[in-house]
């Protein structure tokens, strides 16, 4: 809400020494947050005066332009009383017009200093100003096409132009929260200013209004719940084409609204002043009585913005004999709008149900100044005063005659009584506030307070429909005392449990990967159908079972992802695209794995959900496991003066998963697999026991191409929750032998298809308890072992816990190992 | 070599003559002294101390002497050999020192060579900063709570006193999930974790909930449809706004330095009443709005930084979550982690947080 200070001060008698800063800070501390102050005059130093154009000689120039050589009466402002000679390039004025003159010595916004200077063969002693030159909106004062031409009666030559233009009148913009709809008006802001400084306040809505009678325009309200109050006033003989007075146009502009025509401007002005949205109808275009009712199915209306809209049966309508003429509280219709030929006006000043207006506004995507106020809550006792104020302005400014008919249908609801213990504000705020102070502050904000023993019965003022609960009153009291008075006290906290085991383990996973040279990323979880194709997922892949957003930011990516790989690959491509060839990324985030049957109930809020209700909520929220994914391309070990580097690849992706598993104390098993998006020959399933928790390996070449990542990019993705579930919470302390180690190497030749893991497992089993460790140190394929065969060289270390092993013992263990490997995998010792 | 001198006859053995032994000894000493290096000395050792060295050979001749002459000869040879051994050991020590000194010179490397053999990794600063914030509360005895991203509409809104027609719903531009009757949203704030916590445990409750949240904001330097919040909730007997203030004062000091004070301004949130916006004194200019005469860039000269919203838990929320507001009261707060990260570390563009460029995360290392 924007409002000029002068307008606010019209209703509150602030002490003279209250600065703008003090006022805006006080308002902020009362809950009306300062958004900004616009005060154009800050950039202007005078003399800026009114002038009357005495003569205007058009002088065509060689460059094709025509300038005007003018003499302008600026009164005594130039010190001589002689007319001021000024060259002007604008054409929208004639002799006798009242204009704004900037005399030599003035400085305009942007540090633009005005002096007498020779131009176009004249000495131009000053400037006739346009709105934009003064830092005002282009179209202020009808100045869109040239200089400002003021109404003839705006002042006399030589008068200071500042007050006439509203310069020097700061416009403050306040952020109004949904609970303070009353402050979407000068009435409300002035009230808060008065509260803030204990200053006298004159309520602009406090006016004597004529009593209702039957002579007014007939109104029928079919839906009193949607429209508790409807006031209709009528004026005749209104001069719709009369100009909007300058002061009104200026205030509307300052408040951020555009002056349109006198009739509309008056209704807007009253809305800004009082907070009551009004609507004016051309009475001669109305057909019979006004009727307020809900729409019927399929009914249509063309709203003021020219849109043809199909109505919903929930929409509350203003209708006449012709059909809908407005959506209540939201926007009027085209057929009955005020026009330049309107002479008889029906002014609608009604109170509409907030929810009804909110829904219509949302349904038709029609946010308006009116609906903004209604949906937050307008003072239901305002309609008569507001209508009366509009009539007054139409009479005063539009030469209208106040019609005797006054229609009032319905009445404002009873004000609510909220009872609170007198000590509640103190108990909740931690401030010391006694009952008398509570009563005084609540009274100051407009409540009627009656003490009843330890309790206070509080009637909230009509403009505060938001005040419904005891705690609402607590806030009112505390904001008057001042939020800055609240002391700082640490609460007593019982001992907690700290991070949960799973949370600590997740931290360990991140530290492990970062320590191993992987960099964490965070990606958006939004993907498109296209991503599944790029990943090469088969049609029945469970990763294609997804939840979609109804209103995605990007229509290409409406899906909540089921895998972290698309995000990771896009980040990888971005890094490579930015000339970082060696990239190793990881991400751990939730993915969404719905069943397709997610339907959440909307429960009541009057009590805690029952166990069954809570179960339905839990069941409706889709499964969202935390996944861990890595992606790597380029060098994993760098080349340098020490030698060659090492390209990252499938082994690094699998290695990352193994590193994490080791850090968590989980035994994972890796087996060959072939699933998208991996290279079918370089894809590993990672298992805990029989459960596959993810995959790792090299990407399929087509996936690399589809995501624009380098060939041989390797990725892994596992269900991190599944890993964490199995994590070893307590590491058993190791025992180890200090007897000498016996080392044995064996080279086994097996079929190329035999997995190394199988050979190792067999060796381990065969070697028995004396085996301390086993390590594959070489893999050889080539002519020496024959086609389709490979040689695996293992270093075995044997050690006993209680003695030095004899050569015979070691040899026996070695032989046993080889024997089992031979039996299980067909391994043959290499000669 | 002479044969054993078994029968006595005072035979002269030339090599055992005093002059000869002295000559051999001197020759050995000269050779030792002249050894240039350890390698050379090794040869000298062979030549003058080895089995076939003149002194060794002479030593064997002692047996050829008549018994009464052996003692003398033995002494002579023994002395000479002792002398040579000692000289050799001395020379050896000297040459070893020389050798090592030379080696140390020769082995000099360019220690300024790069040593970045292994690639560097990092955690994302949002992750580590979230932990750091939560750590402040864990240290006070709070628990860390979490919740899902796809959330029931009822938990995201209704339970938090934001019914279907609450104007505040439009303040949080929500991603709705299909189908329309699923009543599921991407959580617009971490507040549903509050509701989940209250529904699943008994007071006293002290939880901190960092997490990812979603709103339909177009991406720019300060907006993102995905961002992070940290939410705090306390429900206990006798909890007041003063406790909220004390807690947040502690948090800002823990994260931004001693002496950083806070202030409350009235605000509005459906789930708290009274509600406040919290500002903290700018930790860069300490409230002056200026740094070295220039406008403080962190707070844009305001002296204060807006941190987020907070307030006393609205009793309606307690009721919906099954907590008796006549017995308990609570406070809650919620701040933007990304925003805090941005001003704490001078990050200029929020897009960097989500683009995955490793140059963003790497300077932050593994902890903030």
C-alpha cells in the first residue's frame, strides 16, 4: 500500500517534530513494514514555480525541428517581475496555459543544473518542465506528450510549484500483511500512526449517513452469507466528463493507481481513503433491480477488462434483469460500466464474504484492488459511510445531485467477543505487562474491553476481522508495548539425543567421498519424459513410475525424478562445457518412488488426527528414499612431473560405492549385470546379501551422447537408506597377530568369463583361517595363457595368531586354496 | 709362502723384519689416507687388510719363526695391523660423512614442484552449513528432525492454520502434484516437519529441521524453485517470546560472531501468533551501514540483515497436532539457509548453488 504523507496527516495530527524516518520506523514496529519511500523533491532544488505562457512563437529550425520562443509570466519569482524568455521544444501548450517553470539556479533530478544559456538564437532563461524531467511518472498531469499543463485554477504565476505538484510530499510504501487488511487504506495507516505517537486521530469513516429508505435503487440479496451488507446510493446529473481534480489525480497516482475518469476515480479514491471497495453502475444501463446471487452453471460475463468469462456456480454475482453485471468484490461487467455519457450513477458499497471473493479471484485469475481487500477482510460496518463519501465527492466534483433514495440490505455481523486471562500477554511474551496496561493497549487499538475478575472480555473493532483468538490479542498488546522490549532469555532444554545415527552416518558418507576426491552437487529434482529416453530406460522400468507436478515451472520437466542420474549428468556436462575435463561428482538426495495410488486426505484441524487418519496420511505420502549417486569423467589421478595420470572409469564408480560401504562397515557384493543406463558389459549390480541396492559402472555410449558427456563417463547410483540400514553402528576392536607373516604368490589361469571375485572367494575359502589377506595384483591376458583365458596373480599372506608358521603349513594352506579355486572356477596354476 | 718352521733353526723371515712390517704398515696407512671415497677405501681395505694383504700374509709367517722369536714378531704385526684397522675405521667414518654430505647435495630436488597428484573433493556448502547451523542447536540439547519433500497438503498447510481459503497460501507459490485429488505438494517450507514432530512425540519438544523446500519461483540471482530452510520448534510449559529471542540471539552469535544482536518486527504467519520478522545486526559493518567510508555491501547500508520469520506457535497449530495449548506453549522460527550462506560468504548468485560447477563447492572443503 502506497500513500502520500500529506493524505495520512489529514487524518492524524502528528506532532510537528515527527520525522519521516521516525514515522515509518514506528509504523514498521507496529506491523506495517516500510517497503520504501519515494520523495521526488529530494532531487530537486528550487526555484521551481508556476508560470503563465504570455507569448509562444513557433520557429522552424534547419534540422527540421520546430522550437517555440516563449515569454512566460513568473510573477516576482525571477526578482524582476518581467516576463521570462524561454525556448521550449514541446508543442502541447498554447498561450495562456499555466505551466511549471524551472528558473536558472535550479537543479533537477540527475544533478541537471539549469542556467540561462544561448540556444537557437535566444537566451533561454530557464526551462518549461515535463513530468519526467521532475522525476514524476511520465503521464502525471497529462504530461505524456510534452510539458506539464496545469488546470487554470491550480495557482498563480510565481507560486511555488512544489505543493502544486505534490513534490516534497513523500509517498510511503508499506507492506501490509494479510492480517492487517485495514491498513490497505489511509484510514488504517493514519490510525496506526496515531497509535504509534499517541496523536489525535480523525476517523474519515465517522460520518453521519442518511437513514435507509425504500426510495433507492432496488436491491435483492439472495445470498446473505456471501453478501451480508449491500448499500446502494444514487446520484443524478453527474458530469462524467468533468475532469478529475488535480489533487485527486495526484493522490491516485501516488498510491499507484491510474486516474481514468471522474466516476471511477472517485470510487477508487474512496477505496484508498477508507478501505471499502466501491463499484459504480450507469443507472440508465441497469435493467431493473440489482440482485446478488450465485452463478448458474455455464453463465457468462464480460468483465471490465474485456474478457469473456464462464462462471462457476460458486461465483457470487451482481446481476440485473439482463443477467450478470459483475463478479462480487472482484470485477464489474462491461455492460453497465460508467462511461463519459453517464449521468445517473448507482454506487455499490457492499460487504462480501472473504472466502467467496478469494475463490473467484483465484478461479478467474483476477487479482484486483477490490478483491485484495475483500479476501483479507474489510470492515463490514463501512459500506454506508463509504457510499456516502462517494456521493459527497460526486456532488462536489461532478455536479451531481444526491438522490434521496438510500438502499441498505442486510447488516454488519455482530462484533465478536474474545475473552482472555488478563495475564496472557505477559505469559506469552515474557514481558511484564499488568492488566491495566493490557486494557489500555487493547483500547488504544480500538477494542472495547470489559474486565471480569482475572479475565478480560474484549470486543474487537469492526475493522479487525482478523482478531478472533486470544493470541491475536496478545500480539496486539505486545506490538503496542513494542517487540523491541521483549527480553532475551534462553529456555531450559532437557538433554537431547544429538544427531541420529543415520544423520551421523550420512555425514560420514559425504566426508568419505569428499576425502576421496569427489565433489558434492545439489540438483533440481525435476526431469522430463525425455530423460527416461535419454537414459534408455525400458518401457516397464520402475523408474518410469513417477509423480508429476500439476504446475511445473518448465513444461519440459514436469516429473519428480526417481533417479539422481539426470541431474548429475547435466551437472557433469556443465562442468565439461566450462572446460573442466576432470570431474568427479556425487550427490545424495531424496528421489520419489510413488506407487501411483497416493491420495492424501484433508483432515480436520479441530483435534489431533486419529491413529487411522494419521496412517492414511503416512500411506499417501510416496516413498522417498535417499539415493547416493556419483559420476566421473576425465582423470582420476593427475598426470604431472611424477608421471602419467589415470583416466577415471567404471572401476572408480564401483570403487566409490565400495569406499562408502567400507566407511559404513557394510559388506557389499559386486556382480556383473546389464541394466540401463549402463554399458551392458561394464555394469555392476551392488548387493547386500541377496538385495540389489544399486548399480555402478560405465555409461552406455548412447547415454553419453544423449547427455553430451564424454565417452566412458562412469556413474553409480545406490539406495543410500538401504546402505545406512545395514551400517555397523559399533566397530568391533580388531585383534591381530605379531608372529611373522608368510607370503605366497599364486598365478591362476581361468576362463576369461570367470569373475575375479569368484576366484578370490574360492581362494579365501580354501586358504582357511591362516589366510590374513589376499590381493589381486595382476591380471594378464595374452598368448602365454591362450585365447579366451586370463591369468590372475594373487598375493596371499598367511599368519597364525599363536605361532610362527612352518613352511609346510604355509604350503599346505596355499595348496588348499588353489585346490578350491581349481574345483570352483576351473583355475589352473600358471607354470 | 714358506712352509711351517717346525724344526728350530733361526731362520730369518724377511717379511717379519721390523723394517718390513713398518714399511707394510706405512704403505697401508698411506693408501688409507689416500683413499678418495668409500669405493676406493674398499679396495684399500682389500689390498692392505684383506686376507691377501701383505700384513695378513706376513702374519701367517709368524709360525715359521722359532718360538722365542714369535712373540716379538706377533707383537709387531699385531701393532701394525691394529694401527691400520684404526686408520681404516677413521677414514671410513670420514668418508661416510663426506659421502652423505655429497649425496645430500646431489639429491636436492625442486621442492616447489606441484604436489597436487590427487584430485580434491568437497562437500556442498549447503550441506555443511546446514549441519553447522544444526550443530549449534544440538549443542543446546535439541534433536535434528527431518521430513519428506513430497508432503501431504494437510501437513504443509491445514495443520499449520492455513486452510484452503487462507490468503497466505497464495504467498507461497506451491508446486501441486497430480492428480488434483492427491492433495500432495512439494513442501513449501520445512514447517510440516514441525507438525510431524508434534504428532509423533510428546512435549517437551526441541527440534531443529534443516531441509530442502520448493516454490514456483523462476530462477534468478536471488530466487530458485528449490532452496533450503532451517526451522526450529520448541514446545514446553511456559515457553515465551523471550525464549525465542534468547535462542535466536544465541544462534546468530554462534554463526556470525559475538555481540551480534537481533531485533523483532511484527509480522504475520498463520502458524505463529504473535509473529515477528527477525533482523540481525550486520556482522560486517556491525550496524553502521558503512565499511571504509563506503556503503556496506553485505547489508546494503541498512546496518541490519533480515533473517526470517518467527513467533509463538499459534494454539490452533498445537490443537491440530494434539497438544493442549492450555498446558503448553511454543515458539518456532524459519530461516533461509541459502540466503544466510550467500550473505555470510558473499556468494553473489544463487544459481551457483544449484548448477553443480565444482568450482563453487570446492573452496568450502568439507566443513564451514
